[in-house]
């Protein structure tokens, strides 16, 4: 008799751990088989762990039908446990439950944990008669289609590793299962806001870095400023991937917890999360380290360590890859990327992902969710909302806090007042969050932070590093330390409005740095000795267009950085002796090589940076004898500069030289003595050639020379708009020859190039041009790392075969190999799903195209001429649209057959041209081309025979010789169509 369950909830009798709460675990079982023994034992073991369980306590009465609440209970649960017994498959209700579970497993990330009670997985998989007989009976009552769905569910569930009851007592097994379930449920305890915006792309990028399919052990750092969303991002990734691991744990607030309760307590928390031993006691860090290694080394684990701020925390919790089982992943969120330094040697991969601010549209969406509870603001508040989000600079924390504050406030005055406050003050919650980052810094780091915040924003990072390396930190915090009287602070940075006023009226003995970028009004044309004498401790001075006047003897003994922009032609200061000066910036100065300041600056023997950008009166450089410590020399934009002093060869420490946009035509031969030079920039200069002995510059790594139109001889002719013909031997360490930036690497006509350079340094490349590198025989396997590469050109090279790794270039759209020595394409070329264009003209050695080409979904152009191919392969549908009107087969010397049959794509073909194919003997399907209007066949095999052409009713133009040569009925056909011969 057919048994049915009622759809009425009132007829159901269920039990769970907490009345009214959603279930966490659903138990599916055949009552008569297991209810009184195993299932009840498991049920209470789960309850003892505090787990909410759905269980059918009553059973199914005859005539009842499975109710919707059963399916709802499965949907609400996070884990379903089917208990397979010998009678399980005889119950249609159990099979319907199982089918629903497996469907939800695919769509809702439901986890299914099977138990094989008194059957084997092979029984459930229908490899024996145990379940087969039951399904045969169901087919008679339920029909073939429904039973097939049940069969699929049974086979699918056996792919999941489950438990069996052999060789273990019920009590022990159920405790083990309950423990495992508890660990798996812990992932749901990680709370994630419902108001997430712009998260999918970030999550996918981190998932790619984690690469959970790989069996290596890797650590991934999520790095960024406070409030940027690192923890939220880690939570989403943790939720998404946790089911891929044997065990997992999320340790929150590591920084705060380590201060309050110590590292041993964090270790205990981690051990408890992974192995479930809540009673473990740890008193010393070493004990915890040993336990983590002993207990975790055989487990594939996912661990998130949130808000790590010190390296010793990682050393205590995840010091080495050998502590964890194969495939394990450690995710670390931190504001300080240096906490991960040194771990590259301890893990197979130690990668850092930088979280960045939200873009404008995403910031506006997040703000709207908090301020208006919608995805976009009302029209009346759109302009105000954009202004607010603009001031938050895309910081999610600030957006959420300000949005929540403005929620429900409809008066425009409140919004305007908030905007004004945002110009000068941080919201308290945002400030407290950001202050955590500041307070975590040691004293020197805090000083660096204040330097940047107060006056170095926008300056060259390298310059600042030179100053900090040279300066012994001794100052204290600025604005907070003397808020009421900024004259007693350690920094002045409010420019003319405040800084210059204090500078003139009060002065200060404690100022460490002066930031008064003065374009002096008429009343302040000169900075005098009297004014500057009030700041004996100054180490950074930034002035614009000012004149220094007076006797400055011993005044600037602590000055490390001088920005003197638009420096006047006349030097009025005397005894200007900044002997400890490290950075000197004289941009846009009215100075030339005879400027009086050069003599006084000879005392600056520690000078590391000399920046003379856009000093347009400079025709020659000063002598460099006094500046032997110089590491960076910038002459960019000195348009009248025609030559460098020979003394430049004495700068043994020079790392970077920039002569861009100068009139220098040739570098002095002494330049080859710059043994430390790494970067040479000469963009837009009048440079004609570089020294022939440039190969002696053994540390040279980068050459930049865009738009050097007069350049005749350089290390390589990759540079755009040049007249290069000769290519000398390149420096051994040369890594970059950059003309158009890192997105395009153009090595065209580098005739000496035999192998491509290591491409791992060019991960941003979108185009790699190797055209004309005649001696180039192979591409580096590292080409597979160029994930953004869209264009590859190996035309006119000696490359015979592309590396198999090239199929990993998922962004490649265009492949050019014209006139190359290529013999074949990779077999798996079909994996290159974005490939749109392939050019292979005059590829005289190309013998075949792999059949896998048919898998290319969007290939639009395939141009192959002059090849050794004997047959045209089956082509992708994307290449042969149903309205294909024109087909040209040209210069295929070895082609024997063109097959146009069995392809509906050719039914609208109007124009067919076949020429220079001397071995072509057959064009299949030609007689079916009813829409053909133009036919040209030239220079093909005399053995080529055309079929009956009487179907060509639309033929308008053809090659007369072709018809006469290849078809005895050619003229007859022409006459029957009234076409002139």
C-alpha cells in the first residue's frame, strides 16, 4: 500500500534543541531500523553539545504525505545527516529527503555528512542488490523519472566521506560525530553584516591567491589601514571556503586578546577551535607551539588570525608550514605588512593582498545602505550624499559610521553641519579606530607617520627615506601634545595662514620641521636671519620663491631636507652651510651653473639627492667633486642643459640619473664608471647614442627613453619613435627596457635576443611585442604568469613552438605569428577562452592547427597563409557565423582539401576566393552554395575538379580561366545564366 505524508504541519511531531529557533542539523533515517538505538543516541549526543536538531519523533503514518515543513527544516539546517540502513531505500520519504538535501548542497552550501549504519557505500551506490531491489519497486509506483533522480542522489552522496558503525561502539561514534559537527558549525558563529558592498571581486581575488586545490601550505596576509574592511573580507572568505577543510578556526582580535590574556590563551583558543578540546590548559608559549604542531600536522586546516600586529603572535600561532597538514591555509589580517616578513622562507607561499578604498559608486552604495536603508540615496539627497562619501575617501568604516549617524535625519542643515565638521574633525568612532594604528607604532615610526601627515604627502618616497635614514629620532607627537599653543609643538604645517604668522611673530625653539610653502606676499619677500634663527632645530624647510638673506653661520646644522622651489638667481645669504643636508630640491629655479649657492653648498658632503628639475637656465651641470655621496640626480626638464660634467663619473654611489627633456645629445664616456647606477631616464631628450661600453654598467636594470626621436644607437630598439639600427651587447643585469610603461613591453627588432627575459617582473603586462626578434627561439615558461596579457606578437621570430603554459593566458585576445618559424600550436588551445584573433600569414612551417581550436568560443579572425597545412580543420562556430558572406583561402601551398560540406554556416556564402594553393584537389560542398555570386580560383592544382555548377543561379562574376580549366561545363553554365564570358 502506498504511504503518504500529510502536508499539514499540525499533524507533525518534531523535536529540536531550542524551541522556535532554526535548526542546525537535520537527521534523516528509517525509523524502524535505527530510531530506538543509534539515532536516539546520536540525537542526544548532539543536544549535549548545544546543537539544535530536527528529528521526526513520531514517524510517518500510513496514508500521510511528506509535509513542506520537512523541506523547510532541511533548508534551515546547516548540516544534514542521512543514516543509511538496509531499509532506508525502501522509504520513499527518506529518498525524497535525500534528493532535497543533495539539491540544496549544490545551491545553498548545505553540508551533508552520511552515516553507513548497516550497509556499505557500494550498497548505497547501487552496485549491489541491497538498494537496487528497493528502487525497482519504486519505479512501479513512482515512475522512472522520479526514481532516476533518487538514484542520482544516492550515487552522489557516496562521493562524500562518511562514517560507518563497524568496529566502534555507538556511544563513542556518536560523541565523535557530535564533536565533528560542532567544529563544522563554528564557522557560522562568524558574524557578517548584511550590508556588504563591492565584496565579490575582492573575495574572488583572495580565493585565487589561496588556491585551495593546491596541496602546498600557504599563508596569505590581508593588509590595509584600520577601517578598510580587512576583517569583513576575511570573514567572507572563511565562510566561503571552510567546507574545503578538515578543520577550521577564526581567531578574532589577536592584537587586543594577546595584550589582555596573553599568547598562551590565544594558543588554547586555536587548539580548541581545531580539535575541539575545550579543556586544554597552556601556561607557556613553547608548550602551545609544540601542541599546535603535534595536533595540526596531519590536518588540512583553514585558520584566520585577525588583527595581528606583531610578528611574535604569528610565531606563537603559525610559525612554519610543517606545523600543518598538506593543503592548509593561514589567513592573517594586519595593518602592518612587516609582521609577515621572514615567513616567506617558512611557507611554500607567503603572499600579501592589499585592501584598498572603495570607488565612488561603491562608496555611495554603502553609504546609502546605512543612511537610507537602500542601495541608492533619494534624489533630494543625492548631491549631499556624494559630498559626504567624497570626504570619507572611500574608507568603509567612516562611510558606515557617518551613514548611520545621518540615518533618519532629513533636515539639510544637519547634513551641511556634518560636512563642515568632516573638514576639520574625525568622528569619534573613526578616530578611535584609526588611533589604534598610530598607537601600535614605535616612537620612530610615529615620527615618520607625523612627517608624512604634516608635510610629506605627495613628496618622493625615496627622498623621505634618505632623510629618515640619516636623522636620529628625538622629537615627540605634534598637535595633541601642545594643541592650545602650536608654537610649542614639534611641527608647524599650516602654511601661510598659521605657520608663517607664528614664524614671524612668535618663533619656537622646539620646532622640528617647518612647513610654510611660501609664495611670499609683498610684505614677506625675504626670509631673514632673524626669522630663521628662531628655529635652530629645523630639519625640513619648504619655501617657494623666497630669498634667503643674512649671515647663516652654523644655523642649519640639523637641516636634512631643503625644498627651495623657484630659487632666485641671486644668492644673498652668506655662510649658508647646511653640512648635514641630505636632500636638496631646487625645482624651477632661476639658477645656472654660475649661481653663487654652489660654492656654499660644497660643505653638504652627505647629500644623497639633488633635484634640479625644470631649471631652464642651466646649460651645464656644476662640478660634482663635493657631492660624492650622491645617489639620485634629477635634471629632468632642464631644456637648455647640453652636457654633463665629466666629474659625474666620480659618483660611485649614484643609483638613478634622469636627463629627460634636456638638450643633451651624448653622455660623457665617464658615465660607464657609475658602477651603482640602476636607473637611467632620458625620455624626450635629444640623445643620439649611448656609450658603446655601456655593458660595463653591471648593475643597470632599467632604461627609460620614450620619444627619443634622434636616438641612433642604444642597448635595444624597443624604445618608441627611435631610429635605432645597431644593438650592442646589453648589460647582464638589465631587467627592463621600458618605452610605454609596464602594461606594454615592446622588444621589436631586438635582433640579439635569443630568449625572453624572466617575465615575472612584468605581471601587469597587457601587450608583449617580440616582432622582428629574429634570433628568438623560445618563450619563457613564466609567460603563464601574465594574467592580464591581451596581445602577444611573435611575428618574424625563430620560435618553432609555443610553451604549453601559454594556454593559461586567460586574458589573451590576439596572437600574431606572421612570418615566424612556428610549426604547431598548443593542443589545449581551446582553453584560451578570450582569444579572438589569430594571425599566421606566411607561416611556412605551420603543419597543423589542433582540433581543440573548435572550443574557442569567441574566435573572430583566423588568418593563415603560406602554411604547410594539408587540411582545414573544423572551425569554431564563432568563426563561422550563419551569415558568413566571404571566404578567402590564399597561399596554402600544401592544402589538398577545403571542406565546405555539412556546415550550415556556408549557406549564405556569396564570395569565394581560392588562390595559390598548388596542391588543392578538392573543394567539397561547392555545389551546395546556392547563394554564391562571386567565384575566383587561381593558381591551384590542375587536378582540381569542380562539380556540377548548375545550382549557381545567383552567380554574377567569376574567373573565366578557372571555369574553363577546372570545369568542362564552365562555359555552358555561364551561357545558361546569360553571363558574359
